[in-house]
C-alpha cells in the first residue's frame, strides 16, 4: 500500500474518462463514414475536407487554449472545453452535407483541443516527475478505451435508432463527466482532502515560478522545434487511424457497420498495452540510472521500430494479418504518446506546460490538416493506400531523429518574461 496516500490517482481517473469521452465523440464520424458517405454522396476529397475542418480548429484551439489554461486554471478551462465539444458533438445530428458537417467538426475540434493540454497540466500539478510518464500513460489509455467503445456503441445506436442519435447520445456524455469533475478537482495546494504526506510527495520537485510565460520565451529554443517536429510527423498517423481505418477495412476487406466492431476493438485493445508500456519503459530506464529525457527518447526509438512493418498492411490478403500490423503501430503510437507528452513537463516549468503542449499540438494538428487533405486526394487519384502507409511506416523514426537532434538530455529550461 502507498504510505503517502493515493488521492492523486483520482485525478488520473477523471482524466482517463474525459479522454475516453473525447475519443468517442471524435471517433463516431470515422465509424459512420462508409455509410454516411454512401447516403450523403461525399467524395473521398470531400470527406478529407470534413476531417481537415476538425484538425484546423484543433490547431487553432491548441495554439490558444494552452495559454488560456495557464491563465484561468485547469478546473474552469476543462469545464468550458467539455461544454463546447459536447454541444458540438450533438450538433452533428443536424448535419446534411459537407458544409454542415464541416461546421460541426470545426466546433468539436476547437472544444476538444483543450483536453490534452489540460490533462498534461493536471499531471504536472498532481504528480512528481518520476510518476508523470506512468500517470500520462494511464490517462492516455482512455483514448484507447474510447476507440474500443466507439465501434460497439455507435453501430448499436445507429442500427437501432438512426445515425443522428449516435451523435446525440455520445455528445451528452460530457455533461455527465462534469458532475464528477466540478466537485472533485482542486490544485493539490488547495485540496483539503489531501494528506500532508501525499502533498509533500506531490510537491517534492520544488516550487517553480508562478508568472505566466509568453510565447516569445518558448518559441526560440531548439527543444521547442524538436518537440514540434516530432508531433508534426506523428500526430497525422493517429488521426489517419481514427478517421480512415474503418474506410480502409471497408474497401479492402468488405467490412461494414455490422462487422466493423471486432477488428477495430482488437486493434485498440492491443494499443492500450502500448500506453501503459510506454510509461513503464521510460520509468524502467530512469530506475536504471538514465536521465528522464534520455529515457523518454530511448523508449520512443524502440517503439518507432514497431511501426515500420505497417507498410505491409496494404498488401495483406487476409484481414487479420492487416489487423496485427496495424495493432503493432497503434501500440507503438500510444507508448510514444506517453513519453512525448511527459518530455514537455520534464523540460519546461509548470507554468509553461499548457502553452508548450498547445504549441506542439498545433504543429501536430497542422501536420494532420496537410496529411488529411493529401490522403483524400491520393485516394481520389490512386484508389489505394500504398503511399499513405509508406509514410506512416517511417514517421516515428523521423520523430525520434528530431528529438535526438534538438532536445538535450540534461537541460531543464528556465524561462522568464
């Protein structure tokens, strides 16, 4: 039993379920896409533009919401974000064509952009450095649970009551989460239910400056470039899995709304292991004496090697062979994510974490916008996924190379106005 107390893990549970809801709301469209594309007569390029609308708003939101969170605090910021994205999720039910769906996706993307900056900031506030990768891996596993539940919940609702109700019911989940978040969350310094021993444990790394850090103090550092490039290369691959994987399986293996569940569920169940393993792996290296940043980079390199075989999924004649190859990549991505988020809190002071997560997420979202547009046009032109999976296979090695080149192992940034 943890003698310091375990109240901090309640925060991880809240983050876990928020991230689960986040992925159910954003993933619903991907599951319904083959049917909606057939019913509403979208072209591949038009579907790409709808996806781009979400990612463009996500990019705008990340560049702004990170700084807002640093100013107004995690509790209020997370609350406002959940309200916006829940209403936007419900609004999808009124969509009829690419324009109306694009507006709904844009609003959803802006609201959801606050989730990861807020969650990582919460971890930085509630955990010492040595536990942050594990805590991040656990809450990030909520994205996998969301991805698992989506192909179960969405087809069930859509087949029983219609696709509109799939968006309405899942969009309303955020309001349920707020009933738990608002009464529970406080910063550890202001939490009366926290024991003195656990509070001391959480704050063991010492105080950091309280003043807000402006953008011009963050952007010039090479570490910022390295982390932003890492996200630029890899975020688009996760977006691709989320929005095009059901379409890939539908095209190559004739999977439809009634049979999409098993392969998607298996892929994301396996990837849950990556989330926890990625956090555990860097913690293992730290215990062996490695510097935290060096441990994260070593973990990312190992995980990047697991993604390379995904290229052969395009040539698989058997669906389950493709599922195994894709599962290796999603496992690796989630392990990588636990480490890339934690590197930010390793390097930057707490009062800059939200802004830096937002800035790096902006870079990832811009990569997603460009990649989604390219995917739509490539599929419209070539009608196959070879080029797309080819880039995916090397993206994580490019990420590791950017970290190796620009992010020093032993430098903690000291930023000021």
